[in-house]
C-alpha cells in the first residue's frame, strides 16, 4: 500500500512537511514483517524459477541440445551478465545503501526530499549509459560472439540472437533501478514478480514464433520480457515518489552520501568478474562436441534453484542492514547478517541434498522429452551433481558481498577475492576439460567459487560488518553435516522406487526423505538455521490464520 499523507498546498512552507505521518520505510522492522516479506519474495521468485524451467523445457523440446541451442545460449550470456550486473549483485548493491541513506536523512528532517534528489541525480545518467552499452553490443555482436565462443559452428545465428538480447542492457538496467528503490522503501511485491513477467515473455515468444523464427524467437522473447520487467515496477515507483511533497530540491543536493563512480565501479566490476565464470565455461565448452554448452546450462539452471531460494532472505534483509548502518546501529546489522548466513546455509544445503540425491529423476521429469534424449539426461545429471558441490559457496558469496557494500563505502577487496576465484576456475577448467569434459568445467566452477567464499569470509571485519567468523563457521558446519546424511538417505530412497519413464514416485520419496532426515539431523546438531526457519514459518502461519496484516 502507498503511504498516506495529508495533501499539501502549493507554496506552503516546508514546516508542513515535518508534520506528515512517518513513512512506512522509517518504521521499525519486526520479525513478522521480515517473515512475510521473505515468504512473498520466495513464493514469487519460486514462481519465476518454475517459469524459467518451463522456458528451458520449451527450448529443450523445440530445439534439443544441438547447435541451434548452443548459438542461443552464447547470446544468452548477455542477459545473464545484465541480470547479475544490473538486477541482482551489481547495481542493487550500490543503490540500496544510497536509497537507505536518503531515507534516513529524510526521516531526520533534511530539507527537500533526499530520495527524489537521488533519483534526479542518478536515473537519467544511468539510463543513458545503459542505452549506449546496448547499442554498442548490437553493433559489435559479431566480435562479441567470436570472443565468447570461437569454436561455435554457426556464428551467424548467434550474432542474430545477440543483437536481439542486447536490448536487455537497457531494460534490465531500468528494472534493476526500480527494484533497488522499491526494496529500500520496503516494497517487495513488484520486484519479486519481475522474473515471472520476464519468463512469461520468453515462453510466449517461443510458443508463438518458434516454428517460424527458430531459436531467434527465444532471443526476441528476452527483449519482450525485459520490457515487461520494467512495466511491472515503474508505475509502483512513480506513485511512491509522487506521494511525498517536497520543497525545492534538485540534482544531488540533500541526498546524503552520494553514490560515487568509485563505489559503482567496485560493485559492477565485482559482479562482472563473478559472472565471468560463465564466460570461462562457455569458452571451454565451445571446444567440446555439440551440446556441451547446453548440458552445462540445463545442469546449472536446476542446481542453482536452491541457491536462489536461499538468498531470498538476504534480498529482503539487505535494505534492513543498510538502513541499520545508515542509522549507526552496527550491532543490529551484525546480528542480522549472522542470522541470515545461518538460515541461507540451511536452505541451500537442504536443496543441494535434494539435487544430488534425486538428480536423475529431476532431469528426466523436467527435460527428457522431444529432442532431449536419455543421453542428454545422463550427461546433465553428471554435471549437475558436480555443480551442487559449489552451491554453499555461491550462497555465501551472494550473502557476504551485500555486507561489504551495505554501508555504501568503497572497497576493492571483494573484487580481488573474486579475481582469485576466477583465476582458479580458469586454471582448473583449462586443465580438466581435456580429460573430464563438461564435468571438469563444473568442478572448476565449484572450486573457484569456494576459494572466493573463503576469502570473503576471512576478510570480514574492518572492511565490512564485523561478524564473528568462528561463530559463523560453527553454524555452517551443522547444516553441512545434516546435508551429508540427508543426501545419502535421499539417494537410497530414490533408488528404491526408481523406474525408467516414471520419475515422480522416486523423486517424491527422495525429496521427502531428504527433508525429514535433514530436519532431524539439523535439530539434533543444534542448527540455528532450521530453528529460525521453523519459527518464521510458525509466525507467518499464525498471522495468516488470524487475518492480521502489517
């Protein structure tokens, strides 16, 4: 709901603004609100992930895992990079602390409206930069494809797809800006729904245009879906910014600590370096037989679902941490980060246990139809299980990077840690791709991101929020032990009911066994993530049953 404020009279003195009711973004954050916001974000994000699987199923069914799909997936590198840089780990990490600082200054009675000032000083310039980069990508698409996948058998098709997907640099940039601003204002519905809109656009384009345009239809769907992401959020942000009356405030005046070029560069370069792991995979995969890149893609999409769900809480609480630091409350920020790490580890390790133990049934159920054969299933399963070894590290990197930049200060340490991890990925991948093929590439990914996670955790303290590292490691060890036992039990249960052509019973048995064993072992080991998750779910259930709302 939009905050209610008394109407203002043109020309009224600024003192009238001080009597306006407190903005909801300035109210204390309760555990119930965080639980509901996390549940809402998780449900919509899960819906977006399911539509992403439907999208991949549509691609697999219509185009299989051959050269046409490989060409599209090379072009898919553009939206993958754009999503990381502009929506998930890049722009949002720089913008949310800036908006939090502006909101804190507004709550303290700063003249004018620092939030509007921040928007006026940043959005036009960023939009122009996004449009320029999109145009450059479209013009130099042949060179981009040649660099990304020099061994691709059909570069012309990949060039066409890249020119279509280049539009997402502009649309993703605008969508990411809206998401950051809305989350800083504690509005989570529209930002959580963007991938539902995005994947709906791609699926519709593939189904409607796929027969005539081939895989180019999927690239056109990326362009359409990016526009839908903006449409889903921009009206909400527009209404939010119009509600508050302001005095005279233009440019960056009154906006608190400015979002400087150095901060933006540090965040975007980190995100670019992290996403470059995909470049290493695609580059090495292009030297393997046709279909290798597709197997890597399908395996990664499934394996990363637990990571995506585990970071939902961090997505919701990142504005809370940034606001706590803007208010000078370091202790509250530290406690919040430590709880988030414990809960995120619990979720991702439980999901990884399901992925490893039930991998054959998951891939068969989701993809084995049409042009996607049983051999493709077997290859994807092997890669997916190796990818799962790095899921905890991926989650830790996603959670810890928010802590490094939550105060809006420039630090280059995360970029250095990610560069070391990327070097490990490239080195191991180059040596392992020959003897082990796609499995060697997946193992290199897991090793590189694990090194980065270790470095980021070791660097917490003066560079970031001073979390208690030994306590965090002890908390991580408990769900890791529970996940190991749950994986063995889940694999045994799935194998007992495994029947070719009928994966659902085995998958259900394996997943339920993993959940039960993980919960029992987690409680026995004193895993705080399990306890927090159960407490939050009970809190949400009670509030829903009693019909109370914030």
